[in-house]
C-alpha cells in the first residue's frame, strides 16, 4: 500500500474511535515519509485523545519542524498543553497560531480557556468576544464567556 492508503486507513479507524489502530496505520504512512505532516498531526490527535500527551506533543513538534506556518498544528499543540494544565505554554502556541490566522474563532476560544486556567478572566473575555465576533453562533465560546464573567464577578466580591 502507498502512503495515502495507510493514512486513509488511519482516518477511518480514527473516525470510528479506534485510536490505537489508527496510530498503527499513521505509523505505516510515517515509515514511508517521516515528515508527512497530516499523518503526524492525526497521530498526535489520536495520542491526545488517549491522554498520551507527551507523545502527542512530540508529533506536533516534528510536524512544526517541517512546517512552522501550520495554524492547526499550533492550535492542536496548544490545546494538548492546555489539557495538561500547561496554560502559559498553551497560550504561546495559540499566539503563534493567531499570528498566522487571527480569523479563527476556535483558536480565540482555546486561548480564552488557557487564560481562564491562569485566572486571567478579563483577558479571557477579550478572547471569547473575538471568537463570538467571528462566529456569533459559537455555543462553546458563549458558555466559556459566561463562565469567565461569573468568575470575574466572584473575584470582585
């Protein structure tokens, strides 16, 4: 099979929630070309879903060595760091992603989550507002904004 066949088999397994099997197929694709960034990113996402965060970060870092301008990789790395409660490092990744594309509501929302993790509620609100300006129907950003606003008000009491 060729690189695309292995990658596509991995995608099918990933869509079925079979992350371990998906990783095996992505590895087969990566055996053919170790800097195949879409396979590295997909493998990283599967590893993150399995809470194998350090391995996921390694995939994202390798992908970024091949393409420093990949917005989704910066976002995925940032979200993986966020899930590890490494909020400052996550924010650095989200900032790099936003330098490349500041019109991505998901990244603004994710940066808001990381800022909320640092109890930086005013800054988080600005991020959620940006996300909602870009995507007014973004329910998650709306809920996150309400939560940050509530915590900001609690802190003022």
